[in-house]
C-alpha cells in the first residue's frame, strides 16, 4: 500500500489534535480525502475517516465479499460503526457531503419504484379483467353441464401469471423503524445501510433493544421473520450501520446501557469512534476553505464509490471474492489475536469486545485494498492486513475506553497524550517529559501523582513499544534522578520535533 514517507502526516497529526490515531496505516486516497474534508469542515479527523469507511462499506458490500482462510466461506465486507460526538462537531455537514451519492441513488430507486407501480397498476387491472371473463366462462360451463376442465386450466394458468406488486427498495435508511427496515431487506442479496447523523432518535428501535437481528445481519446470515400478518425471509443480506450519537445519550439511555450492549455481543461488532473535539481550534485563515468540486482526490473518491456501487448492481447478487495473498501470514495474525484473549494478556478481561477483531480486520483490509488497488486485483497483501489490524486496534481501545472497568484510566491516558502532543515543541521537553513537569504543567485532572502515573502506565499498555517510563540516576551515588516519560519512536519522527 502506498504511503507518505516524510513527516507531512505527523505535521497534520499535531495540527488536527489526534494523538495515537493510526494515520500511517490509511490508504493514500483515504488519507488525502480525509485531510481535504478536515480542511473544509475542521471536524475531528477520526470521525471523518469513520464516515468515509462507512461510504466504502455501503458501496462495496453489494459487489464484494472477503475470504480469510483457504476453503472457508466468504463473508461480508460490511462495517458497523458507532461515532460518539457532541453537538456542534459538524456531524450533519459531513454526512451531507459524504453520503451524497447514496441519497442520489435513493432518489433514482424511488423514481424507478414509482414507474414500476404505474406499470403494475395497469397490468393488474388487465389481469383482473381477464380473470373476471374466465370466471364468467367457468360459471356458464357449469350451468349448462359442460366439461369445465379446459376452463379450470385456463383460470389456473391465469392465476399463476398474476403481476407481482413491486417492492420499494432503498440503499440508505436514515430514520427507520425495525419493521420498515426489515421489509426493505426482504428477498435475496439485498444491500442497504442504516446511516444516521442523529442516531439518538433510533436508540429505542427494536433493532437495538433486541440486537440479535443486528448481529445476524452483520454476519450476512439469513433471517426468517415471523409476524401475525405474514412471514418473509431475508436471504444473504449485506448491511452497513453507521450511527452518530451524542455521548450522553449513548451512556444514559435506559434501554441501551453499556452492560446490555456487551452482553448481547453487539459491542464486538461495532467499530467505536469517540474522538477529541476540535472546538476551540477551528481558526479561519485568509486562504479560505477548499472546494470539493475542484479537488481531483474528491472526484476520484466519488468515482470509486460509484464504480463499487454499480458493480454490485450489475452482478445480480454474484459477488467478487477478495482473498488474502499470504495464508501463513494471516494465520499468524489470527493466532496472535487469539492469544491476546488468554489470561495475562491485553484482552483477557474483554473477550466480548475482542472476539470479532480478526473478522473486522479482514473486512477493513478488504476496504483498504479496494481503496488503494487500481488494477482490480482480488488478492489482499499482508501489508494491507497489518494496516487494517493496527487501525482496528485503535477502535478496540475506543470501545474499552467506554465500556471497560478501567475506562477512566483510558480516558486519562488519552487526555495526557493530547496534552503531550500540544506542548512537545518546547525545548525543555525534546528528550521526554519529566514526571514532575507533568504534575506541575499537565492537565489539571492529572495533577495528582497516583492518577497521572496510572495514565502513563496505561499509555504504555495501550501503545506497546511506543512509550517508556525511564528512571535516571541522581547526581549523588545511590540516589535516583528525575523520572522521564518518553516516546520510543524518536521524537523527531513521532512528535515532529524541529
């Protein structure tokens, strides 16, 4: 996968205030479009990328599946994304821009549906007229004692030819009840998405209060809906979910508690994004905001979405299967993830959250591949798998920050990282942050030694190999010197030191 090898992404990382976000793993096009939208809206960058991935998932799921291990069954590339962002974070502005192509597709499908309804109304009236005539012929034959077999056969054939009422389809559902959504997915190989920039309005939806159906749709498995007014099937569906919700609504909803989401297994399928706000940093400049219409990157991204969407429609449910090029590498990564669930490892106490990491990694790798491949190759490289795993790990940490028992420590760790990212350019901190200086100058919430040290140790745990706590020797023999908190990624690369 193509990457920017200079410090430009790290410069952007400092300006955009997203420390710890795995910017280096993003496909080149995804990164450039994300940066363009950031310059335009100044919304949190991780939220922008999550919405771009939502669009890729919705566009690609109808035409592509992904297979992990050899001889295993292919599965969806669809993603479930949850974005927690307060009012004023430009959620609606981004949704309007990124989902434009799908709203246009909804309008096209509505026009086609209305045309089909008009045709159906004509055909059904003709059918009724013929049926009435056949019924009359049958009654006359019976009245005079003639053989009615020929009339029965004619009526039976006509009944089999009854026009089928068209079913309304749409690819984008924004504020839908459970019943309307499931009715829309009725049939074979239907692709759709539940996308809302005001997700709080659907928290009471039965899809969430009874999330078993959501879990089934995520896996692309068949659903059999049994109701008093009739039964129907949803066969081999492909379904994307992306909800933007205010944090307080998510955490305080009586029907959607953190414990309920974890117990249902839905949390393991969600890629959670709870980014730092950009409010207070949205300063205007004299250049002005960029224009999307003049951007070659934006045009390329929308063309990619259009291409993926049309491939799903023209293949009639027959999807292209993406596969990994290196089975041994994939097996090693899956084994590493599985080992992390064991006692003493990072996900031992969070098996529910970690249980779908491998599958979400594979889905992300497929979307990364589609975003970066220009020759329609179906083989996913090991590098693409590694990048997807690094990206997925960031989302896992976001989930844990909301639901884990150590959620407060994780939020403190993110707060400390943000502070370090803002103040690292001061010369006295080039070689690391003395713990004593963090206590004096750091975030007010962390100016207690115990809480601050817990945040430091949590950063070391959350970002293995990237940070160290170093004890130095004092000037007098046998006495310890200042304790430093440093990055092992070299400050000139990781923090963009001058």
